[in-house]
């Protein structure tokens, strides 16, 4: 303990003069200092105010139990924008602070003016901050404040606010956001500083609307305010909360997003009117899907990106794409039924009852009646019957006209050709399968309706003695301590300084996968004891005082992973208590390195570390501890966190580490592990689901018959659409050289499968169109593909025919025999007469032409045995790749679901 007069020794002359002035001029503990000017001029006033400038380190009250009321108002000059992914609101304010300085008062008549503008650094300024402020103020700096003759101080300055805001963009672009701006002292309690609203919120709103110059995307609707409540003693941080309500102007998004999208979906709706029998509707719809993905690519910058919630408009676009894909798949099925139903088994009874009778009546398409036609009889049956009955010449009259006989032979050829053409069109079973197709067209009504609805220290301390129980006396008593701010505050250098560390994670601003950097915003608290300080609260009038941090020794505590400077708002004050303890609190915008593992992106969980340690001091000089439990830190962080963006805080652990420092001393570190989880809904809706849609379209494209539909062009358009889709989603995919995310492998495999299916389609098309000119299938290929792989995919080899199919056809055989016999029997008798009958010759010539046409039709439908084997090879390869496709999609879906559930 030092004697009472010890604190006056060694004071600088300016401070000594200030103390003498206070002893003379202060008539009462709570009265202001009366400034006397030698003449009514500004230089004289400035000279009279010089002693006041030395008191800028302390709150301007005569008694520390007196509360300083800070009046606050502002004008919102501009709304600069909203960052949906970072959950940030960018605004520009003109803020005004008013408070009383009890150390100042002068006579305006004596000094010649009732106010004067002076540099801000010459006065104590309240540490009022906006709690949600997440970045550095880049607005122009205003160095002056106004000081009035009655002691009032007016501080006005612009501020560019980058504040956190929990955005709700579910109704984008018709969303209304309610963001908060909380004004409070960062370190002073309510018993020291009370915040008062200087102008009511209604006037603030009115003035802001009249002064606002930015008429961009956002419109200011209203500003409201409310004051926080606390205990009577004032042991809390006083807060004044403003709610800024803004609305997005939606016209741009309606014109550029919603209307074009509705146009495209309407085109897809009307495409149901295209007849699939004559128009390649599948290629039309695939081109439309490609156009829709290009449209989304162009409009990508207009869509909000956030991990908190999925906007309804994103759901609308995804549903539009899903409807387009669904209609394309339905078209593929219809095309398959129209072109391949002749080879199908008869329609099952339950399908006939449910679809043809029930659903058919529901969509006003009743089942067609079965027709019993005579042409369904096989042509050769007539010839057989005629052969059994005998030649026409023997059964009928002998005078039957020869021309009539040729006409009957010609009719039989025409019936055979008609039968082949009708068999190509489809049987009764084929007609029933085809009749199911129009039922798919009527749900377009549902599509139209859906579109319409969507919208502690072992040594003794130095005792400070105050001459009076007021703030200037305490400040004067602390002057010797301020001179010792360059050394660690211990009486014995062997005594370590114990520093307690704590923080609250206020916001997760983002994560840069490429730079391997985590961006967070924390409120850091440090406590330690200054052994040079101790005073009697009753003697000095207060148990605590706030003083500038630069007047005290502050531990060199750093975060090891910090990669940039702290751009958070600067807090200049620290609390100093009568027992020597110091409380230092300030915000930090942490940009820290983090080793990221994005293999399971977007279902990844990251574990990043924040290592607190002294940069220079070893454990013998500075020892660290945690001021509160990790569970309390985690719970408090979740409670106050305002950024609800892409990342979610799920865990917090701590580890105390002591390592050798290399100089035979120990190095101490407290390492916090922050565990965050990515919200994957955005990526599932915008990335995985559309990708699965497109890969499913490619899967169903195997149902398109390559004989009648240009499947290769369809698949090429699909690959083009998929590459455009990947270009759209490029900003969503992580970029890193550390590892390859599993989703990148999935997308790469999807593209590889699409290309493989395209090449397979080209091969199959070549086999179908050119196999007639190929040499016979090699034996090893026949064994491997037709016998082994064919049975694997349930396409066994067809039995080989020993003779040409045309010769095997009984109708043709009987027809040829009958024609020859008839011709031979009649030739000797009527040769001369027939030569003269020109009409009969023309009929015979026409009959031979029809037989040649019939033979060509049969050869085109059947082909040679070698051609049939090559076509079967192509069919087996086609079905094998189809099975691999189904296996890949099934494994991919199960893997993604398992990873999502485990995350």
C-alpha cells in the first residue's frame, strides 16, 4: 500500500495542472466545471477547454454512479443489397449520438459562441456498436464532433452497415425481410450507459424514405423499435433494437423468370397435341428441356442462393423440370407401345379392366369394340381348301372366264400383302396396348391446373488512494499505473499472469473450399489481474471504471489459424475493477484456416479449430484457462446466432495443449474444435434431383425403338442438356485440390454412362440398318453374346431356320403350286385364245408384280439368318447396358440416402 501523497509524484505538468484546476473549480461533486474565457473568441474558448481534453480517457461524469444517457437516432440513406447465402443486409446510415459531458460548461456570451466543433479524439466517445455488424465500416471518416455550452456533445457520422439478418426467402421474389439493428455499448453496463431513442421510429421511417437515394431491388416499408428490459441495478447491457422491414421489388423476376418459365411449360403442355404416330414427339420434348436448362442458365444470377431454406420459386422450377421430364418419359413409353406392341404378349385382364374400362371412361376414351374380319384368315388356308375341293375348273362351270380366275389369284396376293401390312400395324393385342396411350394425354388437364395454382495473485498490489470520491480523482490516482502499461502487470516477474478466455460464436459467415478458410464472427472475452491496481471503492466512489485499452497492458492473445486482419468494429474501452481485475471484450471477424474434408459434399460435416495462445509469452509467464464451460459456450452461441445460412453449428469441444517451445520452456494453447454441418437441402433440390431426372430420361430412352426413332439424336440432345445443366450448377460445386468430392464422381459417371449409351445406340443402329451386308456372326461372338450374355439378360438365341422364310411360307408355296398347275393345265387348250386377250395378259403381268412386291415385303420384315443374328447381338448389348444403368442408378440412390441419413 502506498501513502496518500504517493500518487501525486511523477505526474506530468499538464495532468498536475488539471488536478489543481479541479480542486479549485469543483464546488460540488455533481456540478459541472465552469469554463471562463478571457475574451469572446474561438481561440480563447479553445484555450479554456484545454484542461478538459486530458480527461478524454474516462466517462464524463463527476460521480461514476451517475449514468450517461446516450440519445440515438439515424436516417437510412440507402439499401445497398441483400446477400442471401451470407445472410447479410447491406445498408448506409447517417447516425447521430447525443450525450452530456459533465466536465464542460461555459457562458456563450463570455466566450462568443454556444458551440464549437473539435476533433473527436479530444473527447470521450461512447462505444456504441451495432451488434449485427459483421464487417469493417468503409464509410468516409468524420473527425469532428460538436460541443455545446451546456455540455452536450453531438457526434454525427455515416456508417456502411454489413449486418447479419436471418433471411426468409421462401416466398422469393415476393418476400418481405425483417432485419434487426441492435444498438448497445459493447462493454459498458446499463448502470453506466443507457441508450435513449432521440427520435421516434415513425419519424425515422418518414425521414429515411424522403432522403433515400437508392431505388434498387429493395423498398423500405417500415422501421420499428423497442427497448430491452433488465434488472433495476443495471447489471446488464442496455440495448435499443430497431426492426428494419424491407420488401423486394418483384417486377424484374416476374418478367424475366416466371413469365418465360410459364411460356415454356405451356409449350410442353401443348406438345401433347402432337400425334406420336407421325411426329417424333420425344425429340421435340428433349429439345424443349434443353431450352429450359439454357433459360435457367441465363437466369441463374437472379435466383437466390441460400442453405437455410429453399425458395418456393426454386421448387416451382424443379417441378416444371420434373413435369417436362415426366412428359418426356410418357412420350417414350407411348412411342414404344406404338412401334413395338406387335411383339408384346396380350394385355393382362387387370390392365384391360383398370385402364381400358375404368380410366378410359374417366377420360372419355371408351374401349374400342373388337372387329371380326375375314382378312385375319391366313391366305394359304384358302389355297389349301381349294386344293382339297379340286381345281376351280373342275368344281365350277367350264365356261368360267379366265380373267375371273386371274382376278381371284390377284385378290389372294392382295389379301396376303394386306395381312402383312396389318400385322405390321398390330394385332388386337397391339391395338389394346396402343389404346392405353391416349389415356396419358388427358392428365395434361391436371398439368394445366397445377400450373395455375403454383405460385488470483500471490503478491500484494499497489493501493490507489483517491483525494475525492469522483472520477477525476480516480483517474489521477491511476496515472502511475498507466505508465506501467508496457510491462506484464505482476510485482514479481516469476509470478505468471492468469488469463481466462471465453467467446460466443455469433455467426458463421461462410466457408471457402478452395482456399480452405472458415469465416466466423465471435465475441471474445478475456479476464486477468493487474497487480499494480487496487483501490477502495468507497474512497474513490466506484468499484469499476472504463478506460481506453491503450492505457493498460493487454495479453498478446492470438488465434493461431487467423489468416487476415480483424475487420470487426473497434471497441476502445476495457473495464478495470477495484480489485485489479481487467475485463476486455471485443468482436473479432475470424478468417481462419481449416483443413476441409469435402468427400461427402453436400452432406459433409467440418471440424475446424480455433487455437488461442500467447504469441510470445511462455507458460511460466502467462497461463490460460477457460472462463466458462464448453457446453455454456455452445448453448449461448446457438441462442444468439443470427446467421442461419448454409452452415449449422452442431458441436464444440476444447483441448488444452502444452508443448515444448524449443527454449527449454513450455508453450500453452487452448484449442477449440468447432463442428459445423452443411445444410444439404439446396444441393439436393438444385443439383442431385435434376441430375437424377436427366439420367432417368437417358435410362428410359432405351425404350425408344431404334428402328423407327432416331435414338442417337435424342441421346445427343440429352448429353448437350446435361452439360448445360452442369454449367449452371458450376457455382454450387466445391473447388479444391485436396480431394475429389463423391458428387463430382457421380456426375462424371453419369456423363460417362450417357456417352456410353450414345455409342451403344450408334452401334445398334448400324447393326439394324447395315447387318444385311455383314458376314455371318463369328462363332466366338455367337457363343459369348448370343448364348452366354443372351441368357444373362433373358434374351435366348432364336432357332436357326434351314430354309429361306419365303419358301417356308405355306401361303406362298401353295400359291406358286396352284399358279403353276393352273397354267400348265390350261396352256395346251387356250394358248391361242389367251395370246389374243390383251386384258388377260395385263392381269397376269400385274399379278407377277404383286408377287414380287410381296416377296420384297417378306424379305424386308424377316431378313437373312445372318442379319437376324447381328440384330440379336445389338439387342443383347442394348439390354445389357440397360441393366447396368439400372444397377448404377440404384446403387447411387442408396449411397446418397445412406450418407444423407448418417450426416
